[in-house]
C-alpha cells in the first residue's frame, strides 16, 4: 500500500478541501475584526473619542468573543462542528455589515460585542473539525496553515481597509466585508459532515489513515482515550496552556490593535503608507507561522522548545521597534519580531492539538482560547489607557506587551513532555 502511494505521488485529499474552507472562514473572521484597527483613528475622529474610549471599542469585541469560547466549544462537541461553524460565520458577517451603519458610540460598543459573540463560537468548532479529519501526524501543519490567517488577516485587512477608507470612508469597508462570510457559511452547511465516514467524497484510504491513528492513540495513550472534559480540566497542562495563551495574546492583540495608530501618530505615516507598511510584518509573520508548524511536527513531544526561544527573540525585537529612531527600521524590527512571534504561536497550537483528545477538542480548545480572548479584552483597553497617561507616547504600552510575552516563556518552561499528559496531574 505504501508503494502504491509513492508511485501515485501527491493526491488531493478531502481533508485538504475541508482545511481550505476552514481557512477561508478564519481569513474573513480576521478581516472582519481587524479592519476596526485601521478604521479606529477615523471612528475616533467622527465620534470625538480619546485613546481610552477607542480602546474600549476594541475591547467590546473581545468581551463577546471571550464569553462564547467555551460555550461554542461545548456546542460543537454536542451538536457537531458543522452547524456551529456555519451559524457562527453567518451571525458575525451580518453584524460586520451592521457596523457600517452605526451612528453612536454606545451602539458601536453593543454592535462590536454582539459581533464578538458570533465569532466566539467559531474557533473551537474549527479545531474540532481539524482534529476529526486530520491524523495526529499532520495536525501541527494543518493548524499552522489555519493559523496563518492570524497574520494574513491583519495584513490583508491593512491593505483592503486603507484602500476602501481612502476612497469611500470607514463605513463602506464594514458593509462590503460582511458579504463573503455568508457565502462561506453556506459552503460549510452544504459540504461539511461531522462524521468523516458519512462524507460522499471520503476515500477508503483516508478513512484507513484516521483509523490507524486511532489505534496508535489507544495503544500509546490509553488513559487519555475516554477522558471527559471534566477530567481533563484537572490536568495541569490545560491551565498552563490557558495561561500561556493569555499572556501571548496580551502581546498579540495589543500589537495588532494599536499598530496602525502607532505608525500614523508616532511615526508620521499617511493612511496609505500605514496600509502598506503595516501589512509587511504580518506577511512576514505568515511565513513564520508555516515554518513554526513544520518545525512543531518535527519535534512533537518537545514543542515548547520551539516556542520558548522564538518568543524570547520576538520580545527583543519588539523592544527594538519602539526604541529605534528610524521609522523605516521600526518597520524592519516589527517584521522580524512578527516572524518569531508567529513561529512561536504555531508551535504552541501544535502543542494544544497534540495534547487534547479529539472527542473533547471543542470544549478544551475553547477553554484555551478563552484565556487568549480575555487578554484581547484587556490589552487594547490597557494600552489605550497607558498611551493617554503617557501623553500620547507608546513607550509604556510597548513595555507592557514585552513583559507579557516574557511571562509566557516562564510558564512554558513548566510544561511537561506531552506524552506524559495522560499520567500526570
């Protein structure tokens, strides 16, 4: 059988199509949430808002997003990822378009909160889909490909939003971006199946790969096989992952949310130049994410040793970003920092996917992501407050981000080898 596969060469498999559609959903989830960062200076101008109240708009999304991470995962485990993903995308796409019609600050806060509720149900369901369709040996790479939208999303959003805002204003960009998500929701509803064996395009070869993977898990990690979510919540590694992701996302969401404002206000870039240069670190970060996924699958049980040094390097170049006098060098340092930051992120999610049993992937990964989105709620608001208190300087805000990243490294050092997850705790 192995010889036949080698002779045939590469063949497109059903799981690659599944991943492509999931990737598209993630891309628009980031586009829909990230255009707010480019639009923020103009929203602030229209509504006469200072940095702290602008930060509250960013945080309102994360309040809803964080609140529904765990419920979204539990719904995916109970009713299947297909329904949850399709309904979640349709929900947030509608509220993306509605954002373009909002006429007051309180309504903007409400709209961004409800928008976050829809997006909050999506992540855990998508990870459950990957865990269902991909054998364990490929989950790190599959997750890194999916996670590439964490960088591509902000990059594309920066370019698209800057162009549309320059031509038509900030409201139009939200109205337009709500439409593609509805098409992706329809595709998921029609094409996906919760059970791979029931999918009309599933081949015997792919089912055999999944069955072989299940046999390996039962042989090597028997204590984990029938573990319930309640039992897994007693494992230290779950809470270590929650804390690592919380601290990492303090840095990530602070970095992503305030980068456009930093380039315009501190470095003096125009809107168009901000759109172009602001996208560069995220395109570079996309490469880092894919490299991280590849390296993560190569190391498997020691994924934390991919995370730790790369997170440390990212912290150093983040420090260089705000201290360098040259605006162009600041973009270079941002890009280097992004490469290592997102390489570390891919390694982290390889750890998550490799540690959590697939049958509780929705609930457990939703718990991990909840930690990150609590950080997303806190970080933009705190950064806005620090910027106001510093008289418009971003220095203290950058120090806040660096401290959080370094703290995540210390937590990662306490993580035990993944293979021992079943017997520890």
